[in-house]
């Protein structure tokens, strides 16, 4: 599997294009907006979009999902159904954060921990990692040792938990009990900012060392 990170929206959210090298079929993870930029990335690599994957229901990650799905005619998978209230409230998020004309959507498939998602010859494991939002999921490529973690974990930081139904203790457990056991060698693409590894964050992230709770 290969990937390309496409920053979108004023929040510079890391939308990611993942693709199977054998079939050139792709999935787009978290198309928060700037659909022409995402489509250009697909065209540049000569890819056929197969589906859209969503880690959670915040507008910078999900605000462009409906538009891309309609334009490309592809299904939507994720997040976990516990984020339904965020997706149902997309119009309110649009007004709150100044994202005009954002449409809500209903995923073709809600995901749970233990599920898998496929495109081309690639299969990703689905991990339920609540805390930032109650329905947040992570996509893990076990063969490639790569995780798409959305807003659960960042280089040197962790996801916010001050939004509705966020919970700090739950987020920390998701990181320590679900993500870190995957292995220190796993690289991850966060929802914002540069990539890192689980080992680097386990050793040096101040929010996971006790200095910030």
C-alpha cells in the first residue's frame, strides 16, 4: 500500500489518499473539504477511487464526505455509530466553524472495532479508539506497519476532549491499550501535523508520560 497526504480546509487537516499498488484502486480517508485538491491527487497518481473512509464526525475530517461521495459515486465507511450525532449535526458545525454549504450524510457502513475495510488488494484493520469523540476509529495496515489515527494522537500531543462527549481518560486508554500494543515500530498519520511513530510518542509525548495528566 502507498499513500499521499493532502492537507485540506483552513485547519490543515491531513486527508489521506491510500492505494493498492497492484490495482491502482484507492480509498480517501477524511475528506474534510477542498474536493478539487483531493481529486487532483487521485488523477496525478492515476488512481480509481473505490471508497471513502471516515475516522470521526468532526467537520474538518468529514465536511467534504457527502460532496466527494456524490461526485465519485462511491460508498462511505465509518466512523463508529457513536459519532452519528456529530454527522447529524453537520449543518450546525458548518455554521459554527464557517464552512458554508456542508452536507450531512449517512455512511453506507458504520464500523466497529474488529471490522476490516478493503480496497483493491489492501485490507485494513478497524480499531475503535474513543475519547476525542465517542465513535472515533483508526485504520491500521498491519503489513505496512502504518496507522491512520485521525485526532486520537499527534506528534507530541493528543486529541482534544473538550467537545461534546469527549473524555480524557477514555482517550488515554485508547492510546495506551489499543494503539501502543500494535508496536513501537508503527508509523502513524495524524489528523493534523507531521507523522511520528508509536514508540516515539510512548517514550516522549508529554501528555502520555504523566506530566500533563
